[in-house]
């Protein structure tokens, strides 16, 4: 998902894996963060208990129920219309949870209306995502936090596969970009656990090109993979803002 070319301004960035293979991506979502380390780190870095949160690029809404466990309200925003109905089905009957169609650059939310803006491996891939950062800052209340979660291509075998599949992707340049934009960085290693080898192969097949996917499948002897993540956080100014 990382390192793709950006479309013309105003058009959403395609997400080939979930847009083309939502059923396999559901398998991937269920496999991710098997030990809960990523969500634990998120709660430590930016808690959302009793707060209003927006999940930008929520897909089929997989993470919305987890946020809804203790958030005051949860809004999922998804740019790909076919994914909106299944996301709404997932959260049907959950009070304070909704899914809206929209994009990172055009969030369908009022100014200063949320405390946390979360995006996981969606839109915010480094240079070029400035408009989305500005839009997130618009909807955040003073002191609120934009939290961007992406895959860390410097860590482990998964990182090696990413670099092989995306030879022009520069992890250091992405980190430098976020640092220059005022983000703090937290690194996390999380375990993906699959129910069987068939599921593992299918997920690797939508994350990587055929050559790298087959190489990766051969390098995983069992059903689990350790995957590195980066959590980038930037807080909106607190107090009086003039202008």
C-alpha cells in the first residue's frame, strides 16, 4: 500500500488490496495485531476513552468496534463507495458510531469536532499528504491528535519484502517528512497470526507482487509473522488560536 503514485488532486488514492479483494483483506485484518501490541501502543500514545474519534479511510469498518468500546463517538470516513455499506452493516446498532463517505482531503466533519483523527495504512504515506494533514488539523479540537499508523519497512522480514516489492520507496525519506511536519514517532512490532497456510498465502498475494509474495510465503515456516509499525502523532495547538 505504501509508495504508490498519487492521483490528481481531489481524487482518492486507490487502495488495491481492500478495493479489489475485500474478502481477503478481511482475513488480513483478523490476522493483524494478534497479541494486541499495536492497539496497546495506540492507547498509550493517544487514548480515546470518552473522546470523539474519526477513522480516516476506515474501509469496511474493521477497527470501528474496537474504538467504540470506550470512545464517546466514532466516525468512520471512507472514500470508496462500495466499502461504505459493509462498514455500516458492521456497526449497525452501535450507539454513537457512524460511517460517512468522504476522503482524507475532504472530511465531512465540522471544524474542531473531534479529539482524535486516526488513519492506518491509508492515504498518509509521506510526501504529498500535506492536504490531508491540513484537513485533519481543521477537524481536530485544540489539543487533539492526528495519529498515522503505517508499516515500518526497516523492520524484519516483512520490511525486507516491502523494500523488495517497492524498490523506489525510501523509509528514511518518509520518516523525515513526518518529522518535518511536527510529528513524533513511536515504533511497534506486532504479530500477525493466520488460521492456516492458505490464508497466509492469500494475504501475501494481495500485499506483494507475485515474485515477492511467493518468496515471502516460502520464508514463513508457520502461521505467524512479526510486522513493524510506525505510529506518527501530531497534536493540534492548544488554547486560543487567532486567525
